[in-house]
C-alpha cells in the first residue's frame, strides 16, 4: 500500500543517546550523560514512594480522567479544573493541538531553532511549518513573528503559534514586555491559537520573565504547556500538562485517548507537585551547575549562551559531530544540535557536581585546551 510522500519526508525527533547504547557501542561502563536535560537528582523521594504504593494495582486500568492529578494541578497552580488537560508528556499535547486546530495544508508558526517537536507533529498531520529568523543572541523574535502574521497569516492559513519560553536548545527567553506587545495585537484573535511552551520556566533567573499563566485567563486564545520531565524528575514516566480555555480543553479531551497517562505516572505526579523541598534543591544544583559551566567555558574561550533552562548551549569551534564522537569515547554524552542549524555547537545539561567536572575535563582533552 502506498504511503504518503509527506510522511516519508518526515524527519523524526532524535532523542539523546541512551547510556546503555553508549556502553554497548564503546565498551565503557562509567558514563556521564548530560544530553537530555534530565534532573540530576533523579525522582522526588515522595514520587518514588507514591509509585511503590500503587504498583500492586498495576493490573488495573488507570483513572482515565486523571481526577486526583487534575485536582492537584488545580490546587498548586491555581487553575480551574475545566482548563486542565493531562498528556503523555507535553509532546502528546502538542500533537493534540495540531490535530484539533489545523487541517492538512494549513500552517503553524514558530521561530528558527525552536523545539523541534512542533515541526515533527505538524509534519505528521501534513501541516506546513513556517519559521521566522531569530533575533541576536539566539532569541525568538516576536517582532518578526508579528510582521509575518500581518503579511502572511491568511495566505498561509496559520492556525497555531508556538512560543517556547524558555527555548530548547538555546536556553533563551522572551521578555514579558515582548509578550504583552504581541498579545495586544493577537490576543483573542478568533482564528489564531497562541501556545506558550514552558517546560523550563521553574529554572528562569531573568528578571524580565513572566509565565504566560498570567495571560491565559485574560485571552481566550492562549494555551500554556508544562512538563513534569524536568524539574520534577519524571522524564521516564511522561506527564505533560495543558492549561487552556475551557472550550479548548474540552475538545482536546475528546481527542485524548483513554488511559493516556498511566497509574504510576499519575501517582508520581501528584506527589512530585507537592515536594517543594525537592524542587528547591533542584533549582539550587541547576543554578550552581550553570554558573560553573559559565566559568569553565569562559576560561576555555568557548562562547556560550546564558541559559534560563537546566542546560547551556556552547560553541566548540569545531565540527560538533567530531567533538561528540571524541567525548563518547571518553564516556561523556552531550547533545550535538546540528538538526537546529548549529554546526559547531553542543548542548550540555547540568548534572551532579562530579558529572559536571568530568564533562568539562573531557572537553578540555578533546579540544586540546590546557588550563
């Protein structure tokens, strides 16, 4: 049977290299993985305890409505229940939004070097992807997006705008004043949905940042996405959260498959959301790690982009694939980002202090830089 040419041309999302694969391929047991923006502290102890408590009921179907989890999200983030949708990671929620709001041939708009999942999910639904150039400093340029929408929204039938804030892999953010200006023109637009992806918002230190939760109840076309994969340490359990207008939440829930979030993930998520001590510790170790990276990268003369996430984008000055191969042979997994158009740059997640030091030392050796 013939398969659509659009799907055959689709470039799938490529995740970070697993530790097990690196061990098999290079015969190394001592591996440091700083490639996937994971929480170096692991799971919250409260989340672990919650998983062990419910694991005996693993033969039962989970609560399809995610009642307790939705209740906890509503309580912690002060969001009405009817505005909340839970997904198998935020990637699934991105997919739902594309399927709900876009028909084949219509379009989404985002920035160059924005999180690649938007393009992958749009392509899978035969939806076109439009990107505006970045502003200096690898920042999303809302002025360029505004101009594009003024001139081309109707022509290209753009239905969704994806604004990752902060963005992966650049670590840059969009200021509150920029967002306000953008929403003054396109907030409440009847044919445009604006999606703020806030996977890394808890790590932000920039003073001019404000979560879009401030706006999503004011404008009826604003959606906010969250994830429990990063600061909450549940990457392996896959829990994403959507905060949206009630009409949007209702339609997405109609598309959502039953039991899309398993029982273990639901229990862990409820516990993780209220483990504020774990969240505080994760922020502290992340910020300390970033400051250490900035210091060491500066000492090596390697340009980097100050990050509002739990990772840093830096320039090796060499072909990133070659640097990556040399690092892998030393048991260090970082992330080349050539799929975003960065040919000499890599992304390095914050790990535990010893892991951070091992990664920096491996970089020194690979780049033949002597302290």
